[in-house]
């Protein structure tokens, strides 16, 4: 189904810890991967996480190895959500990774939790 | 009310603030960021050089991001350190790092650190080295978060 730009759709999002509502970044949707093996490389993550828009894989300044986290940006909500639901809890080099959203709406404003099926969702999915 | 549904661990008190700055011919120039236990990440960067303006950004991060921030701090073992042998802030500048984790509330204040040479020549090279690396790792984490979310170059 195609939607007009700006049309609001109720989103049933998946999050390992569903106490918050994911927030869209300026140019996409950002997720956090933790538990990344310190000797993993960019290409290992790109192989696992598919079509990413950007990847930040920062180094530990003292050791020169990875910090152990990666921040990944996707163009669209579905791709980010897929990455979270399929990759969270999987193994990369004998290390279990956790994958979750990076940004969220103000958690104290939790009206969406009381009525998860209402049309008051603040997330606008824009297609095309 | 973070963690209404799924959270246990994010109920622990958590706060981190880092400031680095100086007052000079371009006024008060500084970089500051903080993480609060409700997930708010605040970032400010004021540079008056070439009429640059103040950048202020605020966004809520998820419990997963806070947990990673907490891990970075714990693994650095900064909580065992003490700043009383560290160089005092001076005309060149000032750094402050404040951390609240559970029952611990600790603050560090020192001068700017140009390089590891400054660390080695100080009275507490081991402690100052931990601070020096932790600050870089935290800055790097925050810059990645801010630049991905807002599409700005933080420095």
C-alpha cells in the first residue's frame, strides 16, 4: 500500500526493551550494537547488517582496538527494525551482540504505552 | 519514569557531565555534554572563532545507550581515581568530569591536557592517563551519537 507523504501510520515496533518509543534521526534511523568483539572489522559488520547508510565503529584510544560498540544508521524504519529483531542476541566471533534503537522519544511522555493501538503514534513513516 | 515496562537496570541513578573550555580573546569557548538517567543527552559547543555560533542539541537516548556509556566508564576504572595531584585549571583552560553512578558521586577538575607528554610529566601520570583516555572515548561516543542523529559535524 502506498502512502502519501506525511501520512501517519500506527507503527508496531520491535525493541528488546520496549519501555520507550524509537525516534527518527534527521536522515534515517539509528541503532546501537554492543558486545562487538574488539578485533572485528568494518567489513564484518557490513556483511551482517546489510544496506547501511552509515557505520561508526569507534576505537578505544588506549588499546587501539574497538570500543565494543557500533552505531549504524539505516535509511528507513523497517530496515533498522529488521536488523534489531534478527541480529539481537546473535554471535559475532564468540561474542554475543545486543542490538537496540539508539534514540527514543521522551520516556516520561509515555502515552503510547497506555494505548499501544491508538492512532496517536508520533512516528510518521514517509514512503517515497 | 524510565523503565515502566521492561527496565530494571536503568533505575539506578546515572549522570555524567564533561566540560572543557577557556575564556580568551574569542570569549568563553567550550564544549559540554551530559547524560542523565532519564536518557537525556545534552550537547553544547560554543566557539566564537570566525563568528561561529553556539550549537546546542538535546535528544533522548535509549537505556541501551546509557548502559554502554556506563560500561565505558566502569571499565576505565576512573572511579578509583582522585584529582588532588592533578594540574589545576589555568589560563589555557579547564576540564571537568562529573559522574554519578548508584551511590558514587565523583568530580574531577583539571587543566587542559595537550598530549600524553603532559600526562607523563604530571604528579599522577597513572590517574591522569585514565582520565585522558576516558575523556577521548566518551567524546568519541557523544560525537558519533550527535552527528548521526542531527547530521552536524560536532567540532
